C-alpha cells in the first residue's frame, strides 16, 4: 500500500507554472499598492482616515491610468 504523499502529487510543483504565467502577464505590482496612507486621497486630495489611500474605486482607477501615461 502506498502512502498518502505518494498517491497525491506535490502541490508546490503544480503551482510553479501558474506563478510563472502570472508573472509573465503582470511583471510589475500596481504602483498604488506601494503608496503609503497619507490622510487624504492620492488622486483628489479628499480627506481620509490614516489607513485608506483612495476615496473610491474611481480615484484609484484614475490614478492607475495617469501613472500608466507618465511612465
């Protein structure tokens, strides 16, 4: 009788090609992910708490779009 480990393939081996495919599609993390929270929206300057970076999805998307054009 074989052990459980022998009957099921290693999960790490199956994940490696997936990670390589994701890295090929998106090699750079979005620039907004590295922004520190500053107490206001990074796009429109609306006051926020000390955790959030953008006041909404519209501002976050606009920030990403503008960052794409200024590369």
